[in-house]
C-alpha cells in the first residue's frame, strides 16, 4: 500500500453563493491523495498498472467547470468521479481550496476536504 498524490492543481472557476462569484470567478487549488497498492506498477514500470495523473487532472478540471454555490458540493463530486473512474481499489482524499473568499475580512483562503470510505 502506498499513496499517490497529485497536488497543486490550479484552476479558475465560478463557485460561490454570491452572484458576483458567478460572473467574476476566482482561483482554486485542488490536491488529490490516493491510497492504493501500486506494487504491480513498481514491478512492471507500466502506466496501465497505476494511476494516470492526466486522468486525475482531467476529472478535476471537468468537475471544477460545473458551477456550484458551495465548494463542499464540488469536492464531493470530484471525489466521487475519481472513485468511479480511476480505480475502485483505493481510498481517496480531495482537498479543495478557495483563495480570497468574500468574507468581509482579510482571509487568504478557505478549504474543504472530502474522503472516500471505499476500500
């Protein structure tokens, strides 16, 4: 068992409860952690035996393009899409960070984390 991490996926998206957020958008970061057994890939040196980072990125990008009012909804969708499309034999953790949230004060970022319960 080991962990594969795809960190620092930076995207611009339009999530938020305010109408301005839907029009203007904002900067986001997504970090994905996949606990899985990649022994086979380590022995074969074949991409087909492990998690493809490109596939992870494309799933995150596609889900981030779907507007939601809450980042809690977005992170759940990302996690579920990863679990359904990458490999079911893994435990997933996804962290979604929203930079400069409109909270009437100096807050640099807010984050939510989603974790799968699958094994």
